[in-house]
C-alpha cells in the first residue's frame, strides 16, 4: 500500500481514502490507517489469481481494523480531505473500526439526506 500511495503522489490536504468496490460498495479509511506496512492489495494467493469469492481480482487487506474495512472486489481509491462514510458506516457501523477499542458500531445510521450530502462530498477529489 505504501508504494501505491507514494506513486500516486498524495496531496498534502488528502487525509482520508474512500475505497470503491463492485456493486457500489465503499469503505472509508484515514490515510494513517491505510498507509501501514502490514496492509496490502492482494491479487494472488498461493501463486494463483484471487477468485471472485475471495475478493478477486483485487482485495484490500487492512489487518489491524475490523474486516469490513478490507474491501473485496476493489475498483479504485479516492483520496479526500474529509472522512466520508462508506457503505457500512452509512448504516451505523463505526467510522474507523478498531477491534481493540471495540469500535464496531458508531451510533445511529445515517438518513437518506445525510447519505446524499456525503456522497456529493466524495465526488470532490483531492
């Protein structure tokens, strides 16, 4: 992940990443959580291309956070200056998801108005 971010040339005002996957699924991550040496984007396992049932063709692995942050079927990364909730976060899951801090649920789910407003923010690329 670190090499990918380095090659992307992350702007200084980018603080978060919205990961996009198949069927409109998204998940959000602070860049400080994404830019860690244990994280990776997996294309293969045991020398074989990753099968769709395991998240292929590309699966993000963020082992220090709850697994909903490790998106399957990744299609892109959008770097943004604010924390934009992903699919599960829009439905009441915690914005960060640290299992050691019991950050599973984040309170109320978002209203449709909240979701629309935040989706428009995610279209503002940094």
